[in-house]
């Protein structure tokens, strides 16, 4: 009897690590962990909340399709220039292969999707940059599509709205990508001179040549909370000026504090706020934040 007592298996104090078979019982993608607060939530609930964390309000990255679905009136979107694809003008090694890989991964042909749509019944032309394609980098086709979208807005006499998300100019196209800064800026100037309304909404991240050109040229320059917005990287600036920068440097909130943005708006309120701006301009009034 004593032998039985001493050889009896003891209950484990702690839970064991699930086996691979047990892990497979939970379908992949059903849960999402917030990179900010580290809390786990159902992906379906996160999507219902337009990918804003249910606990800390962190804004998760959105691709162009998710953005279109959440921002435009249902069934109103008509895409423009969807078939345009980049070439390899500088014969950069493996560039075409990388572009093809990104097309398959993202389901889009380039790092921006443009088209005609409506927000609360107000007709607009919209351009949405997508960081799932070459980190939203700006090449010749991106610049051309944005320019054509601006010209379409001018032709239709409707507002132009752009969502930016980019790592900057695309190095594989060299100076051809840099010239898109001037081309898009000139198109916006012409549109503005003709009385067009420009709304720029900067999302995380908006950097490099994109932040230094069309992203910052809106009649309204808005941003999502916590978005990284800037030209050069933090470390490069610190090394150049030999000073330590503030903790919140290059965040949307920092730019708002220093007068470089008109407002920082949560994604949960964005459509309503944009609809208000469009309504006021249609009626000819003044907006106060």
C-alpha cells in the first residue's frame, strides 16, 4: 500500500504547452494580438471596429480594400487605371520578379488604388496607398495614377481625397520615382487653382518623398492617431543635429502640436468627419475644429 502511495503520479501544477495537434484546433487568423497593448481579441470583432483595438484604440494597418469598404458608401466605388503596372526602366536586378511577387501577395497591381466613389452621398475621387505592395513606395506608376486621379477630380469638379501610407520614393526607379513628387504637386496646384478641394489623410507610416510632396499639400491635412509622419529617419536626424529628439517626435500628435496638421481623427469617426467637411464645402461654409 505504501508503495502505491509513493508511486502514484502527482498532478501537474502548471498547464502544459499545447501540442501541434491541439494548436491546429484553433483556425489560423481567428485571434489577433495587438502590438501596442499586447491583448488578444477576436479578429472578427477587430474588423467590425474598423481594425481599431478594442482595448487601447491602436490603429492596425489597413490594406486598400479594407479602407475602401470602411470609408466609401457601399457599391459606390468605380476603379480607375487598375491595369497600369510598373516596368524596369533602370534594369534593376530582380525588380520585375519582386513586383510580380507583390502583385500575387497583395491582389493589386501597384501601391495605390484610385477611383470614383461617394462618402455619405458626396461624390469624390479617392486615392488609397497600400503598404502591402512594396511598402507603399512611390514609383512612376504610383505618381501617374495619383496624377490621373487628380485630373479626373478636376474634370468632374469633385473633391480629391488621398490616404497616404508609404516608405517614400522607390529606389529601384531612381530619379524617375523622385520626379513624381513634382508631377503630383503640379497636378494638385492646377486642381486647387480651379477651385478643387483636396483632403489628405496620413496613415502609418507616411514618410520620405511622399510626406514631402502630395501628402502635405491638402486644403485639409489630417492624420490617424499614432501615425509616423516625417521625411528622414529619426536616427539620421539625431546624428546630423547631434541632439536627442522627443519621444513622440514624428508622430501625428507631435505634428498637430506644432501646427503641421489640421486634426488627428480616429478611424472610428473619420467617415462622419469627412462627410461634414464635404457637406460644408458643398454649402459654402466655415469649419471649426
